């Protein structure tokens, strides 16, 4: 089965969790820490762990998607 790759995440799959986290970050318009990002994702009904939020933030930073 082919893997869905996206231009913004070279070599990475765009999972529903990643899509949601990027959307929350984009909509925030300001600084969010990992705990607040986690709370907002959980508030939207996401099945996500705090460690997943941290891993994705590290990846987003490495790919220069966030500062």
C-alpha cells in the first residue's frame, strides 16, 4: 500500500493527528506550549497522547514548520 507523503512533511506521512496539530497551531496565531496544544487537541476529541504531541513538535521544528 502506498504511503501518503505531503510536500510540507518530506518523507513523513500526514496522519490525522499531525493534520490536527498543525491546524491548531495555525489557528492559534501565537505561541502554544505542548501542554496547551495537547489540551486543545483533546478538546476536539483527538485520541492523542502528550508524548505524541512532543514527538510531532520535534519533527515540525526539524522541518522548520514551526519556530
